[in-house]
C-alpha cells in the first residue's frame, strides 16, 4: 500500500501534488524506493569521511535541476534500481558492519517517508550518526520530519540570487526556501559536536559550491550565514571542486573551472565571520570524485 505522503506529494518545495503511486513527481520518481549506489565513500570532508569512509547511499532523482550536476545520471536520468524499505534498512546496517563512520544519505528528500521507515527498522542496531547530504532546497516541514533521525546536516547552500538559481537550477525561490531550511536544520541538531576520534557526531556542516562568475553571489551567501549564525553554530566548507559537466556547456559563463582569484575572494569573505571549517585544494576540480553509479541491483 503506498505511503500517504506520496499520494499528493509535497515533500519538496516544488509541492507538485502528484500521486506518485501512479506517476512521477517533479523529482522524477514514483513511490518506488530507488537508489544508485551504496558503499564507503572517502571523498567527503575529513570530519565525515575519516579513515574508513562514510557509509553513503545515493538516492535516485532530485528536487533541483542543476545544469552542472556531476551526479546527473542519477539525479536527472533516473539511473538506479528499486529496493524495498527492508532492504534499505539492511543496507544501513551492512554499511555499519563494513566500518562506516556514519550513514550518509545523499539527496534523499523525495524518499523521506521510506527512509524514516528504514531507519526505524535499523535503529535498534544502528550505532553510527546519520548524515543528511542535500542541496539545501528543502521545506521546513520535511526537515522537521527528520528531527530525531538526522544527527548531521550536510546542505549545500548554493545561491543568493533568484536569477542565478532560476537559470542554473530551475528554482527561482531557492534562497528564500533554503535560508529557512538551514536555520531549521541548525535549530534541530545544535552546535557541532566532535568525538574523541576527531569526527563530527552532531551539527551542521554547511557547504557552498562556488560557480564561475558568481563570486559576488557567493559573498552574499556567506554574509547571510555570518548574520544568521554565531561562528560556533555551524562548520563551513567552501568548495572549489566545480567542474563543467552535464549541460554546463550550454551556459558559456559557467563552462569553465573557477579561477584562483574567485576562490580566494570568497575565502576572504568567509574569514570575516570566523567560521571553522574546510577549504579545498584547487586540483579537486575534476571528475575523478564522481563515483560509479549502478543501473541494476548487485547481488
């Protein structure tokens, strides 16, 4: 029997109202739980990946339409395979058994009700923190659904400008929506807490991916964070890994890597607010960090 939240779906800010038991929503998904990869992942920030890796589950579909998405095979082309809620719970526990430092759920918004059921099944034996790794474009109501389930929020706050978010992600209301969502995330989990192993156990690690030509937009995102949070409320990760992929070639102004000048400019803005966190080496801007995605279930 389909879950109630999928019958008139308003899980994401699109609020498309589709009955996903009979057709796909804006996210490109029906109510059939679908993933494209599950495994240990070593390419997150050090406090997430540690030495053994983050236990990452990549969900198919997405609520954004980023023209530059490096995971476009699963976010926009529906690569992946269907699984049951019980199988997802088993995957969570298997990743823990493999030594994962945490459970890292990537772009799960379109499957939050199923994910919650799987976490409820796994919870008696699940001892590692749960990370929600998302694009920031979330309804506050859906964030609240995950209160008590998510220990670490890992959103990418992408844009300030509605013109940019509309052009590159088909989400003119991106900042209006995401700014409320990230405040709710921080309210739910509180200030960052680290374990004796140096890994993050609780809190918000706020990412910001720089895009070419948008350094002033990035500065506005940083300013919002600085005015909304105390320096110890969140961690900040300023990311230089942008690589033109997917349909970025159709937008000449972003069909290049960011420059050192652009990156240093935004780092300078971030330093004004005293956030602890991470920056990336410039050689991170290539496609080698995109994991292989599976189109069928591996026995």
